């Protein structure tokens, strides 16, 4: 009986582990520079383009002051629509709902695939920005 229970535990442990880590944003995205809240604020103060890739409802409720919106999970998230917000030679900062959201990593990855080269991946995202007391609207 103990062997049977051990075997079941051995089989289910990887599945439970995968589910538990599924919504943790990667620390790095190929083609993008990961930035923390302090660096994101410095980029903001320098006039970099911030793109909120969360659902429209979240953006409409509250977002980083001056940020543009383009929902990464929408059919509107295309290279053409991204190009309306920022040309390929411009620096862009993607942010979402923080480390428990994959939206900003997904957007950063797609932008790199589409040819953008000055991509900043703000992994900590809106929750940390607001917590730090930075400008929101």
C-alpha cells in the first residue's frame, strides 16, 4: 500500500508543480531587457513609451499615466497596431499585472519576433508601480 501511495505521489508531483508555477512570469525574455520598478520610473521620466498590455477593463480602471493600451490577448495585438504606437526604432516598455501575469512577457517576445530592438520588459508591472506611488490615471 505504501508503495502504491508513493507511486501516486511521484506521478502527481510534477503536475502540481507545473500548475503552481504556470502563471509566474519569466525573469527574462529573449530580445528584451528586464527592468525593475526603479528602472521603469527612470525610463518613464525620460519619456519612453509605456504600453499597457492588460485587458481593456483594467486599463480603463487605472493605468500608468500617459501609457498606451494594446491588449496582448486581443486579435488587435499585431505588428501593424504596435507600429501605430511605436516605430521599430523607438524604445518601448511593456507592462502588465505583475509577476503573476504572463502578458508583458508575451508582448515583449512578440515585439522582438516582429523586429523591435529596444524593448523593456517591466516584469513587476502595474501593481509595483502603483505601490511605489508613481503616477497613475
